[in-house]
């Protein structure tokens, strides 16, 4: 238990569906991250939020839309996804944005797009 | 672009064997971290190395940071089935606090 929870753990969706992934951290951290983990690829950083403001967006398609309502919660809204978006989506948090820090990961949401 | 190359990509060994996995880059890192990811879970931090030439030990795991802070290695002594997992290295450089991850080494230890 790392103090970062993600729901759902597994998700199957069609290309026309809209769904949301949820992440919650119980560590009092100020920075939260979304990563995509696909087979045979390095962990890909998607979004970074620091103190609820988006500080980085790594050219992610607009069909992925993040939301950070407060420092403890992070969402990833999904719509009109493609089969190649099937992957493990990991949320992480760290204490703050400033120096390289330990990231605490959630267990991930395994997403399958049909 | 920071690029971390990990080798080998896959490793399948018997219980009791020793192994070393490597993390190499052309960039200098202010710190480098090793994570282990078990199936169905997110990565969990094992260690952070900060000083060039630093060696850290965590039970049967020995981590080394290269003198030039461009590479690192992880040595496991007498591997056990519980060591099975994906070992990821990550580092940040150029003043960024956001780490870049390598592809990882997938280790299987057979009983």
C-alpha cells in the first residue's frame, strides 16, 4: 500500500464510450502525475499537476483530458479512444515540484479499448 | 532528450543465482532511482542514488551510481522467486524534477 489508490483497476470500453479514471493520494503530496505504460515502451509521462495547476502536458491527444480538483484527487477523462490506447495507466504523486523526488505510484488501471 | 537504456531487457534465472542489470545514459543525472514493479501493481521505489560512485545496499541488492553520474547498476545476490518483477531506473537532469524512466529489465526467478 503506497498511499495512492486508483479506480477502477480494470476497464474495458468501446471507442465511442466516455469514461473516467480516478486517482487519490493520502500522502499530503502537492504534485500528481499520469503515466501510460504499454508493452515494450518506457513509462510515458502524460500530465503533471503541481498544486492543482497543470505544469506539463507531453503532447497527449485531446481524447485524454485531465482534471485536478484538489491536491488529493486526479482524474483522467477518456472519450473516443483508439485500440492503441489500451495500456496500464498509472497515477503517481510526489511531495512537491522542485527537486527530483520519489514518486509514489498507484496500482494502475488496466484499460482495454475495443 | 534524456534517454535511459536498460539491459538486459529480459532475464530468466534459477533461484540462488546472482545477476546484474544496468542503466546507462549519455546524460548526467542529479539523482537516479531504481523501482521494482510486480505484476498488476505500480512501481515501488527501492533506492535513490545521488553521489557519483555511491554504493547502497538493501539486503541482497547492491546499487551503484557511476562516478560520472551517467550510469547505474543493480546487483542481486542469491536471487529468490520473490525478486521476480520489472526493474526500472529513472533519473532527472537539467534542473528538471520530473524523471525519465528506462524500459526496464523484466526478471523471472524460477524456484
